[in-house]
C-alpha cells in the first residue's frame, strides 16, 4: 500500500488532472467546437428555382459568414448552384438545404465573382464542375490566402476546415450549357473586375451577383471604378427578365434593385467629387449627413467608409490634374 505521503501526492495529482481536463473542455480551441448552424431555408422564386437569402450584415462570428445570396436551379439532369457562400460549413449546409427540395444531384457550380462570401463553399461540392470567368479564377488564385486569413479572423469556429477550391471550367459571354440546360451568360467587371451575370431564359430569372445590391449598401474593394460600374448597370437594365436575384438582399420582381444600386453609386460619385473639390478630409466626407433615402440602408455608413478609403485619393488626384476652367 502507498504511504500516507504517497497517497496525498496521488490525490493531488488526480485533482490537478481533473482541473486540467475541466479547463481544457472550457478552453478548447475553436476547431473542437460544434459546427455553426446556418439553418438555411430555400425559397422558391420561379419554376425549379430557389434562393437562399443571406443576412444583410458584415462577416462575423454571430452570422458565420452567412451574408450573401446563393441560388440553385434543378434542371432535370442535375442541380446548378449559383454561388456557394463563405465557408466549408456553409457549403455543406447549402447542399443539405438543396436536398430538402430536390433529389437531383448537384452537378454544376457557377461562381459569379471571386469574393470570399460567394466562393469558399465550393469545397463542399466535391465532384461538381465549377464554372467562372477566367479572370475570376485568376483573381481568386491571387487573393485566396488573404481572403482565408480574413475569414479565419472574423468567423472563428464557423470557418474551420475551409480551403480554397478554384473554378475548374472557364466560361465566356454567350450561351453556356449545363448538361442540356442552356443559360445566358454576361461578362461584366464593375464590382470585382470580373462579374458573371446569369439569365435563365426558361424562367426569366436574372442572377446578378454583386453587380446589384438590394436594401444594402454596395461594397467596392475591387471595383475598377464607379463610372464603369454605373455604365454596366445601365446595360443590365436593358435586359429582359421576370425576376431579379441580387448578390445581397431580397429578390425582386422588377429592376428596382438595379435602380437602387445605380442611385447609390451616382450619389457616391457626387459625394466624393464634391468633397475633393471642397478640400474636405476623408472623415468629413464620411461623416456628412446621408440622404434620407439611404438612411435605412443596411451597412451604409460602414460601406461609405470603405469606399472613401478605396476611391477618395483618386478623386483628389484627378482634381490636381484637371483643367482649372472645368472645376470652377
């Protein structure tokens, strides 16, 4: 039998081990915690077409990165998914949600552009062909590491296991066939430098990606310029469609989301130009009162701050080189 001192030491060792195990259970790193529960609910917007609307928020642990719209079409020969969300776990939840409304297999993915809230769910769709514009694939390859770092910083446990899966098929403007199912593809650049818009001729549903936002302020980090984006929105309005699915915000039966996005970008352009002309500081441009029509728009002050950081120096520089007669 152990001595009295040995028994005491053994008891202390067991106590220390018990406390360590309890603390370990409390302080385990995020990768050991349960996966984020997205509770995705597809909503039918047309025949054989569903949308899962993301929250009108910025990336956070509270929403698990569920901030962008995803959509899918059951073609009869398989499912086409348009954008896959921001994490592996979201992609898995989306795949499970798709299975609640159709037993057709997911055979095709379309990435409308390379931003992380639209493409990092690709990993959940092993075996599916992933289509995108060539420039989208190049941009994702270029920015993937920084995007993943941002996701891991902001989303905590929800992003664990998420890796980059690049598109496997390059598409161009024109008709694209997914099996025997035709979709009309349009190549733009105003939002991210490479933006794919998809029109389903059979249902009239237009999937705009982030060229169009609805009831949420547009985000501008990779836009080649507000003027380019505005012109492409005017081109988009000329298309014939029945239902519009924006990249963020609710689905619409008309072109009001295009008009809303265009109105916001027109205003943003004027605000930046007028601020530069007055010699206003960035903070003055950001803090000036908002038009009443934008006051209730989700994330408007947040995105205005980001857009000023993206573009204001260009407006100031353009003013320096402008003909003085044109700035009077």
